[in-house]
């Protein structure tokens, strides 16, 4: 087996493109600073299938000085040859596949579902690829697939533009340090409910750039307002907060949002531990993380049994979680100000 190093994160960040970036970068602990500098902002993404997410777009938005990216759009004729050459040259591969023809996935043998798949190893003798992703139970882990299975899943996508092949390699010489001032500002924006993307592009917008994408592509929930978004979805009132009509169904039908919120708290915990050590502040963040995890369990139960009683229970928990988080993040901001 020819295999690259990959760090399997325990935390669920809500989307594979974050897990992929963490898995690649955190093979070297020095890269944690990059995570802390870029993963404090949050918002709600997408109109038709909206969910809470980090403002940073994971592996696909990573800067070239940190991770080099090579992309091929359109079908690749020699898929295995490309994958093998990339891994032989220390590059991780991500391809789009149709998970209907990929075992151990949520859509396996059920329906068409285009999704990304990271490959970080191959075995010439067994003719298998070593991959990582979410399985049919939404557990994140490593799976070995036969080449033939991956090639079938790759070759059965519905549109030519769905075919994407990415190769990512880490720039070992690059080193980033914690930008404590920037982290503090991002956390302040989080508490104030400001759009982290719009704020970062204020200069561009003032220069006469087209701001329609920023104005219309995200719902009006930023930072800690993500809790309000979930509550509004559970109440079935979130349509009133849309700027343009959409076909999105009312209610909540997946767990990405709560996973992202729990993942955000976990990142803050890791940062506080690395920067401040074993302090009362760290214990406060850890206690909040446990409370958030209890909320995640309530949320999962609500997804199984979305009745009025369970809805009221999770909404009350989310309201309390939001108020606790205001205090905890405020204390973290104070600590950042003293560094």
C-alpha cells in the first residue's frame, strides 16, 4: 500500500471539505495556527439547501502558499494513472463520484448523489484505494474501495461539468503563526452577528465591485445568530427571513448545522488549550462543549421524532446554549486581548 499521512479528526465539522483540510494540514501540528486564524467566522450558506457552516470554504479555498492545488474539470480518461501519479508525488486526490454506486455511503444503491471523495493511498496488488469520508451512518472514517467500484462511481455522473479532479499538496516550508488580533476580531464579529465574508470584502465593495452575490447568496444569519436560524427552522418560520423566494422545505432535515456549531466550539477549545494552557477559561470552554454535545443529542432525537414536544425541548436548549456561548466567547476575547 502506497499511502500518504492523513490525520483522522475525531470532531465532525459538518462538511467533508473541512474534514479533508484538517486531515491534510494536521499531519503537522505547526499548521494548527492556520485553523485558528481561519475558522472563527460562521454563517448560513446556500438558499435551496441551507445550513450553518464556517465562513472559510475548507480545502477548496486554502491559499496556495499553504496548499498547492491542481484541478481538472471534465472527465479524466486514465483515472487510475492520474491518481497513482499524484499520490506518488505526495499529492492528495479529491474526485467527484456518484455515491449511488459506492458502497457504505448514505446514497448507496438508492439514488443519484454527487459527492466528493478523498483518496490518499492505493494498493497495486489488491487493486484498492484508501479513502476517507462519511459513511451511511454519518460516521467519518477510512474505507478501502476496489478500483473498479470507484471508477464506476466516477463514470456515472449525470453532467460533464460534475467531473472534477483535484490534487492537493502541502507546502512544507510555509509556516503560519496565530494572529491573535485577527482571531479576536473574528470572534467579536461572531458575537455581534456580522457577516464575516462581507466585512472582509468591504474594500472591494467600496471600489464598485458587484455585491449582488454577497447580498443574495446567504440568509441573514451570521455568527452566533446561527442558533436563531436553527430555532426559526424548527418553528417553520425561516421563510420570512429570505430575501428572494426559494424551493427549500420548511423544518430541519440534516445534522450539518449542529455539527458545525459543535465543531466551532471544539476549535475554540483547542486554541485556548494551546494558547492559554490548563486554565479556568479552558475548563469553562470544555463545560460549554459538553452542554453543546447534549444539545446535539437532543437535535438528533428531534430529527428522528420531529414532534412538538421534542421541538420545544431542543429550541429551549439552543436558546440557553446561545446565552452561555456569549459569555464563554466573551471571556475568550478578553484572554486574546491580553496576549
